[in-house]
């Protein structure tokens, strides 16, 4: 998952608003990466929506996402 997190953070840092389709992964895997980013405060401006059976991740909303300093460090250390 580290590789996916770095790729998502890099794309956010480049001003993009990536989706699971950009990386060829399932929505659940993408959601896990976004949850990791949000929980570890690697970026701001992310809203994750959960619902349905088992409350699975089903959508993300970007509101001017910004990679934090912690996120920049994560990219450098894991790229």
C-alpha cells in the first residue's frame, strides 16, 4: 500500500484529484490508501464517505486537497 499512498500524495501535490481508475486498483484498496492518508494527516482537504453493507468506502470528495509537511516527508522517505 505504501507505493499507492506515495503515488496518490504525489498526484495531489501536483494539483490532481485522483480516483481509483488512475491506478488500476479496486475502490476498496484506493479507499484504504485515502483512509491511511487522512488518519496519518498526510494531506488535508479529503472527505471519505462510507455506507452500505459493512459500511464500505464508496466515495471520496476533494476540497482543495493539500499535502501536509508530514505528507511531504512520507513521500521523500518512501519514494
